[in-house]
């Protein structure tokens, strides 16, 4: 029983987090001028891989409004995450390394955090973050849903090609090699 305790606790924590996200996303939406979302029409039963990315804008950690169109023409890793999500935190160092290694070849990591601004700043500063991070609350969940993440799962990442077409979706913690395999043919 003692050997299984960490697994049981992790399962309970995962269920609680999923329950919280479910209820958080099912409240009335909050109007926020910083989240201007134009999502493509996608049938719920069909994967969004191969479709055009949704347009959105959010504020970054410096309070500047950023739009995904700023990175048109680049291969993008779009990562939805939170500081309170252990798998999210584990994958960020790999994303920093990917940005360092492939940034000059037209690759861009974009982080979208559903979290408190100061928590994100504190965490990213400690890692030496080297890519833009946008932040928000419920509007981030709406944006994530526009990208096929209907249940608000974290981490949730997408690779978008230079033409704005979604080429890969990762619904779990990703490694350097996982992303490298996806982006190399697109660079």
C-alpha cells in the first residue's frame, strides 16, 4: 500500500484538477477586450490538425497586447500551461532549449499561461525564459478550446507551420525530442 500511495495521491490530485477546470470553464464567460478570438469552424469529432490556426490576442507579462499574427511566417510551438501544473513546469526547460537552438531558423515558442501574473513572472525568471508568454484567465481557456482543447487539459501544445496550419497537437508533457521531431521538417 505504501508503494502505491504516491500514485493514488497523484490520481486524486489529477481528478481534482480536472474537476476544477471543468467547473471553471462552465461558468459564464467573462468579457475581456484582451482576448479577441476568431476561431475556425471545426466539427467537434474531427481533429484540427491540418486546419488554419485561430486568431487571438492577449497581454504579455509586460502588459503589452500581443497578437498571434506577430509570428506569421515562423514555425510556432504554442504551449498552454500553468505554474501549478507539474507536467507543464517539467517541459518548459526543453522549450527554452528549443528556442535557443532553432530560433534563428524561424522557430518561435509562444507560451500562454492560465495563471496569476506574478506567479508566472517568478517562475519564468527562475528558469531564464527566452520566449514570449501571454497570460490570462478564462479567456485563455476559450482560446485553448478554439485550438481543440475542449476540456481545458494542461499542458496542451500545438505546432503551427509557417502558413498558420496546425501540424501537431500534444495533449501531454512533451520532451525536447518530441518537439524537435515535429518542427525539423517545417523549418
